[in-house]
C-alpha cells in the first residue's frame, strides 16, 4: 500500500494521503476506494477503510468521515462522530487518537495543524468550498486554540495543466481578490487552466498560514496512483487523513 506522508508537521501529528493502491475493490474502483457513494461494493469499502487506523499509527481509535457537499461548513469532531457522516466540508478536532478524513478525486485535500500540536483539521478544497471561504473559517477555528501559527499541507489534486475551466470561474475569484487571477493561465480559445494549488496557497496566506507544503501532484495525469473524477467518473475516492497522536 502506497501512502504519501504529509511533511513538516509536529512529531505528535500523523498525517498523509492514501492512493488507489492496496485495497480490495475491483474494476473502475480498484483498489483502495474509500467512498460508499460511487457504486462500489459496500463490503469492499468497509475493508478498505479498516486500513486507515494502521496508517495513522498506534493509538488510533477510528477515523471520522464527513458527507461532503462542496460547501463551507466546519464541524468540530469528537469520538461521538465515529460511524456517522455529518454534512460538512471540514473537520477539526483536539481529541487525541481520533483520525479525520477528507475524500477526494481531483479536489484538493488540505490538512492543517497548530504548530504546538493541539488541534488538527481535514478540509475539502474544491473551488466551490474555497470560494465560499472555508479556508478562513477553518483557520479561525484552529486559532481558538492559541497554540502558535498554523501549518498546512496540500495533498494530491488535479494539476493546472489538466484542469480546464471557463472564464466565469476566474471572474468569480477576482471578485474575492484580484490577486487570485494569477491562478488562471490562458488555455485554448476562451478556456483557462486553473491551479487549485495556487488558489489554496493564496487563501492560506490571507488566513495567516505561512508554513505550507505539498502541491506537487496531478491526480488526472498520475493514473496508477490516484482516482480522478475528470478522467473516470465511475472511479473511487482517495483520502487525506490526520490525527493527533495519543
């Protein structure tokens, strides 16, 4: 099983990103699909999810998932959320031994923690959620811990050379901040190439996050490693996961 570790976090934080390698799902979902909502055999998804606590390390009591809706709701997760997927696009916790997961297949999985290691977050950063301010909301929630600056790692997402969008998306982000126009470069005709990484990095900066890692994958191009909704809508979902170690 290939697991991509998130670098630059405190020693008391376990974090990283699954790939499509190492599970039991078949066909378009092969093999480590973590979503029950893409037509996979539920029993296979259950087996695949059972691997996550091992990836996070000793002391993991389970992993909390969310029902992602491309919004900006932030939920503070507790052990009472295990086995229940509430609607949200970000999870935050201060509970040790409790894993948080964000599922993706082109959208950007963002993991954050406080520098002192007292709180962590998993965030679903599609363009809709970022445009609605989810990064600032998560940063504000983590900031309540008063535990030093925030650290972030951007997991595998669709890369700018693969993500073609219309000019209206650029205009919508220009309305938030003209500087975000730099995340869009000319494509064919009126089409543009969009960098979710550049948008995320800029919004993290506006939220006061300076320790930012990741941003060097392309889920659409790396077919052996990642699911991609744009490449195969029938495929599965990988995840970003993070935990405060006990």
